[in-house]
C-alpha cells in the first residue's frame, strides 16, 4: 500500500470518528462549486457548527460552521466557493486547513 493510500485510509478513519463524536452516523454528501470550475459532486462532508479557533492575529474566532472534506476528493477550496448538501448552502469565508489529507474551510450560510 502506498503512502498516499495510507494517508487516505487514516483520513477516512478521522472522518468516521468526527461523525461519531457529532452524533452523525452516515456521511453528509454534497458538492462544491467555484466560479469558472466545473462542480465537484458526491463529496463526503463533515460539518461542525460553532467552532472556536485562534485567528491570525491571535484573537479567538468563532466560525458559524466549518466543513471538512477529504483532499483526495477536493484538493483545495477558495474564498467564495460554495458547498451544497441537500437544501443547505454554505459560502467559504476562509480556507482553514489543507494538510494534503483533509481540507477544512470556515463557512457561512449562503
């Protein structure tokens, strides 16, 4: 098994644990849209609400929500990108993390 496959397996285990901790069993499936780029469908999303983090200036920031996705499904997100899951829509306000395995963005309802 390659190193990348091991990373993807670990990311899926992390996603499973995140869903269990938030009382979700099945993954939320959704899509990501960005201007000028074809939409990406059937993404496995982990949606966390009211997340606290330290901002770039050291101040505490509370994000309405954060969405994480496997990097093998979506390698990066950009400001103003749009996640859609069912009838819910979230606009990316800031990319938070991209370690090559999991991509996380702060989002607001669109």
